[in-house]
C-alpha cells in the first residue's frame, strides 16, 4: 500500500510545470502566427508610417499658412477676372476697339454707330449653355481701296472681337479736279459703308463701367491725325 502511494506521488507533475508548458506553447503560436507575418511586413508598415508623418506635416504647414494661401487665392482670382475682361471684345468694349482701329489706320469716319448687345436671334448657345450675344456696328468713311482693305484686315486679323461682315457698300467719289493718269487713278477715293455684327458671350465677371453707344460725326471717334 505504501508502495502504490509512493508511485502516485512520483508521477504527479507540478502545476507550475504545466503553466510553463502552456506559456511555451503560446509563445510558439505567437511566433508563427503573429511575429513572423508582422516581421515580413515591417518595411511596409514603416513606409506607411513615414508617409503618414509627411502628410501630417504637410497639413500642419497648410493650416499654418491658411491665411496667406487664402489671400494669394483671392489675389489670383482678381487678376484672372481683370484679364478675362480684356480677353475678348464685347458690346461694352466695341467703341474702344473702333477708336483703336481708326487711330491706327489714320481714318476719319463720317459716322459710327454701335447698338447694344442682344441675344442671337437663332438662339445659339455655348457648350456650357451660355447664350450667344450679337451687337451691330456700322462705320461710314471716305477712303481709298487700300484704306478699305486695311479696315477689313483689322477686324479680321488684329481685333480680338469676333466680327462678321454683314454688308459692304462702296461708291466712287467724283472729283472733277482729279487727273486721269494711272498713278492718280490708283488713289481714287470712295464713300464706304461697312456693316458688321460682333458675336460674343457675356463676360463671367462684372464689368466696371459701361461705355455709351457711339453715334454721330467724326467727333464721336477721335483720329490720331
């Protein structure tokens, strides 16, 4: 009887040994299931961390410069609006465009008339849905064939306006004192009436001022002569 009890006592494993065994097993499981996969991805995690730190630093810099950035944006918008006003000729800018033309070509018009801009009768619109506008321009002046060609070249090639020639009437001016040599005949003067249509889309920015309609004699448009 004593021998059996002694045998049982010898086979009993202390509890702390089981605890150590469980800890070892958990360490092995942690090593293979957690530590090993994490070690393989540590470089990616470090790269993601550095990227996040850089983004945070960038955002903090933006926040620190928010007032400065907002002021710069406002300035750029103002400059854009000012340049947009000068980009294309519209109804309010047409009188100034005509003054530039007569000054450059040294013409003295007998009459200049510019109507207010109205929507296109065909109802045409831009790709963004903005209505197309048109204004009528009539110019009458006395000049040579070269003067007429220079005027047409200006509206076609030099002006920023989108002009279309509606009608052109030319009649020779009789001058009984004029000689009949070919050289002088080449300087034949004509009474010229030019009707144009200016097509434009209204500017997106508010115009500072509105130029009046120009109509009347040569005093309406000043010549450089």
